[in-house]
C-alpha cells in the first residue's frame, strides 16, 4: 500500500495574492472617470433632456453649436453629459465613478428609457489609464446589475498613463 499523501500548506506571498493586489498602491498609478451621455439627432435637444430629467448636466451641446473655439465646424447632434466628477481622478476605481452616476440617475430610470424610446442614444463612457500592467479594472456584479437596469452600452477607453500625459 502506498503512503497516504499529506496536505501541503503552501504559503503564498502577499505580493501575488489576488485579493492583496487591490490595495491602495495599485491605485496610485490609475486614472479614471466616467460620463453618462445622451446623444440626440438634429431634432432632439440637450435642453429637453434637462427638462425631462430635472438634472443639470455637467456639459451640454446643441445642434449648431461650434465644435470648438478654434473651428468653424458646427455640431450636427445634441449631447447631454453627466460626469462622475469634475475631471480625471487619480487613484479611484472605475466602479466608484459608475456608482456615483447611478446614484444620480436611478431615480429617473423611467424618464431615461422614455428619452431613448424618443430617439436619444445612451452610453456610459469610461476612461481608464494605468501604468503598463499595473492595474486591472474591476466591475463588481452589483454595479453591473445596476447598470443593466438603465439604458446605454458600456464604452471603455483604456490606455496607458503615458498616452494621456502625451495628449495633455
């Protein structure tokens, strides 16, 4: 008869335990933000979205507005944008940005769906920048379940910090 194998307890260094990787040092090199966007064609306005939702947008653009001060081009669609914060944040998980937006938008879920049925296109535009292979963005199931109740696809703009720094 062969000897019975004994259980071997292996000590895993904390530097490679996946749960331990979610510490603040991993967020030090992460930049994130999120925006809920409603885009309308030439017959739909951002002002109508504001009236319907009763929420002031972070930014809005109407058909005919100039694209920028440096360009004579004008917008062919309206846009109503609600940002999770005033700009790109360092050291914040993407899920936290989405939860901020959800807290503001869940009370007007029915109105958001009405706007989508009226022709507006919705999306959740998310920006994530991280130093190469330093961080994996995590979207927990409860946050994803909350997102699924509201209209809009999840758009992820993922890049390295150096890409963002070069663009600034």
